[in-house]
C-alpha cells in the first residue's frame, strides 16, 4: 500500500510538471503571415490628331509673304509626352499625346494559424512510462 501511494504521488508530480510545461510552452508566434502583391498595368491609347487644316482668318487685307516653316513643341508633363507641330504655309496641325502606363498595386495579407505542434521526445517518453506504471499498479 505504501509503495502504491508513493507511485501515485510520483505520477501526479510528473503529470503536474507535464501540465505546467505545456501551459508555459504555448507558441506566441503561431500565425503565418503571407503577403501577396498584385501589380496591374493599364496602357492608354495615344491621342493623335494629324494633318488637320487650320481655319485662316485674315485681319488685314495685306498679304505678307514668308518662307515656309514648321513650328514644333515636344514636352513631358506628369510622365505624359505631348508633341505639337504646325506647318506653314499648308496650315496643318499635328498633335500627339502619349500617356504613361498606370500601375495599380493591390496588396493582400493572408494570416493563417499554425496549429501543427511537433511533440518533443520527452512528451512521448513521459506518456509511455506513465502508462506502464499505471498499468502495473492497476494490474496488482
């Protein structure tokens, strides 16, 4: 009877140590965070106005003779390219607007809980030894 009581106290002590170890062994970082970034590129069609005749409005009756010329303007405004030209004496305008590619960025965070616990070797050993001792006690 005395041996049985000692064995039961030892088993309870081992069980309390095991439970205390499990309660302190909780993994705080059991979440897995995955980040997914999707980039979508949107291309715009260029705006072209080519070979359009200008309307001529004479302010004076005098005709001034000048040499033929072409005036042009090329510039970049907010990543958009603008090209403008005028051809004289044909009175033709050319306008080209090329817009930059727009980028849409969509970020997602996927949080999953990691509930997979790897058991330690001593957990299996304690459970096996406790089962053997309990079986021995109950078998007597």
